[in-house]
């Protein structure tokens, strides 16, 4: 007997929210408080931080990424004041469908970086082929989401970036000259960019 229906329920909370109490969840909570208005900011004691922009943030463009290669995600930070600042950063990379729906989580990173007065620092995250290859979905789209909070001032920033893994092109050639109303041959040429054998390949045209 299962009066609450617990046996067949699916817990989907982890699909859209980090576990309670983790650094990622706390940073997300502070960012949400900033967006919710004055009362939420006062409750979490971040109301004075809404106007602070002492640390400047900028996401690096990843450029063209060919499948089979690793790549680097980077966040630039600049401390514009005469005191050191400590920045907590949560980065999540996941694959997405063309509709924007999340596919699979590729990588999650949490870092704390200390920035001396009037200096710049950069967070770099390396992503390997093995980490993303099995988690790509159609069109090979990826999305990075970052949340950063300054410990001393509670300044909070969020940013995101979408990009696509580039697949090799398919070359089409003719075997000899094609003549009207006569059979001919087309050659479809494809170079495997991976260091593994491809099986069960299909061609649709």
C-alpha cells in the first residue's frame, strides 16, 4: 500500500537545481535574490550590493571548435578598486537542443579566485574530447552558464554563452562526366576526425 504515491514518482529536482547547500546552489540563490527585488535582497543581506560593480567580468569567445579537439572556456575578471577581492565562480557546461532545451551536463566547476588591487585574473577551464563527445545532441550545440559572487561585497554577476562544435564537411564529387538521361556515379567523401572507428554510418540525401 502506497498512500502517497512515492513508489512511482520521479525526482527531477537535480535536473534544474543544484543540491541544497552546495556552492553552486548558494551562488544561484544570491543571483535570484538580485533579480527578485528589494525584499529578497534585504532578506539575504545583499541589498547594498545591487549597485556595486567593482569587478568587471567578460566571457571569452571560444571561436571555432572542430569535433575531435578539446577547447578552453575562459572568464576574464578585473578588480577596479584598491583592495583585494575574492570571487567565487560556478561554471556549468551542458549540451542543448536547437530549441534551447538542456541535453546533458558536460562539466561543472567551482573555483575561488583572489584578485589583488587593480589587477586582472582569468579563470580557465579545459574541456577534453572524452568529456563532451558522448554528450552531444543533434546539431552539436553547447551552452556555458557562469555565476560569480564577490565575497567581500556580495556583488553578483551571471553570464552565458552558446556555441557549436563544428563537424567535417561532406564532399560530393562525380566519377567522370554526367550525361543527360544516362546513369552516373556520385562519390561522397568524408574524413573521420576521431581516433576511433565509426560504425553503422548512414547517408541520407
